[in-house]
């Protein structure tokens, strides 16, 4: 269970810092978080992003230039180690004394986090309760959990009993390894605009702590950005209307938050939530899903070769959709990146899923 960070501990973590003599700066782990930080900074300063274009947040390795950003006193905003294991406690040792390093954003919205395996088919009480948390996340510290659903793979029959035994043993080993990477909290929370709204409020307060001279500007910018994102939700819902009830499969298990917010039907994913290469057992499961679950489209991602996804749908009626870009790798960094990311994802999904 994720627990709220005690106010006393947060105060010690954030510390007291003087206002910057130069333009305020901040550091973010991934482009969507950088966009939210830039919305809060407005024209006052710049948000710099650690993850370079077309890099995978799950497996990226810090370079000297990124390490230098960590060693600065600029406030650091990050989703958390479930998404970016390279940004761990060891990496954070480079942070200078007194630097503003708030707790990971994912740990500060316990009522909004979702587990891998949780989907919009859960009972309506859970969905409405989570929506209530979304509306009050900045002040509400209650936790709401969803049970993780284990993956169960059915081994394919072999040609002989011994081959069956070896094959099944290999499948179980693969499944155990894969389940380890596909359980617990799903870190891809920025794909729910309600989460983004909550994070804006947290970012504004952290920036106000770091730079009290501009505190009210940060808060006003955050409120304006929250209004902008709130208006984005019905716009995106309308864009996705033709995709309602149309099952699809994605490149990796990253879209639970987006699907939950907009009532979409994700039937499966090629890779687990950490984007690790899929096991043979998982690929067989995906192929069965593509053939048996009425799947309309399979969506690769911008960093993957679509030809490999195309092989999975050979001999089926499943369409190959456009490449999804969950971290906005192909978008220009700045305050517009976040709404462009959410809007663009809806457009890509609908282009393939519409009847």
C-alpha cells in the first residue's frame, strides 16, 4: 500500500531555500512530467528533462549530462522507481545538500494509483470512488487499492511427453519472471489527466517552497493548467467515442490509466509493464487474444519496429494501428506537450478502432 508522506517528513525533505537570483529551473524525469512542471513555471523559468527523445524510461542509463542535472540544486520531479529504476537512491546521492527533492509523484496520490491488471471492468463502486479521489487528490490522503490480477498462461502442447515437460517448465520460469515485472502499482499514471491535475497542485507547492518569492505565480499557473486539462477530458472523450467497446492490444502494458479514464477496452499487451521482451508463453497468449477476443487493432509504439507487430496479426482480421507514444518522445518539449500527448493518443486510437 502506498502511504502518504507525513507533513513533517516532507518539510524536512524540502527544506528552506532562498529564492533564485537567476531564472528558476527544475528537473523532470520524463517529458510529460516536464510539461506539467513547465506549466507551473510559466514564463519564470525552464523545466529540463532527463530522458532524451526516443529513450525508454524503463531501461535508460544516466549519462554525464543527466548526472550533472541531478547534481544541481534545481527541484527534481519524478514519477518514481517503478518507472525509472535508473533514478534510484544511489543516483539521488548526487543531489547537493539543501536541493529540493520531493517524494516521487506516484507516492503522493495514493487514491489515484492503479495496479497492473486493474481495468474498467471492475465494479462501479471502485470506479466512482477513484474518481472522487481524483477530484480531491491534493487534499485527500485516503488510500484506495485494487487487487492485482495474476496472469495465467496455458502451455501449448508439445510433440512428446518429455518435450511437454521441458516446455511447460520453461513457460513457468518465464511466467514467474514476467509476473514479477507485471504486478503491483502501475507507474504510467500521467496518462490519466485527472492524475496530471493532482500533480500540478503538488508541483506548484514544491516550487513555492523552493522559491517563495514566486509562490503565488506558481499556484496561479497550476490552477490555469488544471482548468486547461479539465477541459481536455471531455474533448478527448468525444474524440474516442467511435472507439467505445472496440477491444485492442498494445505494445506494452502502459495504458490502464488512459483506458480507465476514457472507458476503453484494452484486451492485452505484447510486453509487460516494464516493456521487457515478451516470453514465448506471453506471445502465444497474445496471439490467442488476437484471434479469440474480437480484437480490432494492435498498436505498436514509436520506439518499436511495426513489422514485428505485423507478424502477430498475420492471418487475422486485426488491423495494425499507428504507433503510440506514451512518453511524448516525438513531441516538442514544453507546456503544450502534455495536452498534445493525450489528444494525439486519442486520435491514433480512434483512427484505427473506428468502425
